[in-house]
C-alpha cells in the first residue's frame, strides 16, 4: 500500500472513530481500487494471505461496516453480495453466464432520474444484465 492510501485509511478510521486494526486495513487494501467487484469470499481469500487467522465473518462485518458508511457500495441480488469501491455515479453490466461485473459511465447529470422520487436519495444504481463479449465470443468458437 502506498503512503497516500495509508494516510487515507488512517483518516477514514479517525473520521468514524474506528480503531486502525490490521483486519480493517487488510480489507481496505483488498477492496479500494479493486474494479472486479469482489464478493466476501474473494476478499477473505486475499486477506487470509496476510492474516491467516482472519475469519470470513470478520471480513463480512468489515465490508458491511464500510458499506454502511458509504465508503463502498454493496451490490445485492447478484449470485452473492459484491462490493464496489467506486462510489461515483456509474452503471453496472452483469454477465448472466460468467458473473463478471463491468462498470460503465453515466452522463454527468444523473439527477434527471431522481426527479420524481418522493424522498432523499442516498444511493442510485443502474444495472443491466446480459451476456458479455467474452462469453459471446466463446460461444461462437
């Protein structure tokens, strides 16, 4: 982890009055900047390389703690919950064959979607499902 990332993690812990534990740091290192939308098991597998005694339940709790404070987004209703460190407005394309999740850009002004919502919006997600190019190409061969 570079110095800037470590400072950012320390600042996050101070802001939320969290202890800067090795467990939180390991999950942070695995998730932030990860564009593969990892699920709890892949985060756990990665974290256990540094912290072999880390439990799956601890990883799950930390991921949901991060999501509960809007540091990451939790994508539900996929095969299993996946986590996204990109909290800027964007959409997701989910392949129905391989399960890969890809980000795609949205217009800068997404407020037009929220015009008729009867409440304060905290999170908005646009999701498309289908078959990705890799799976389409594999099916043609």
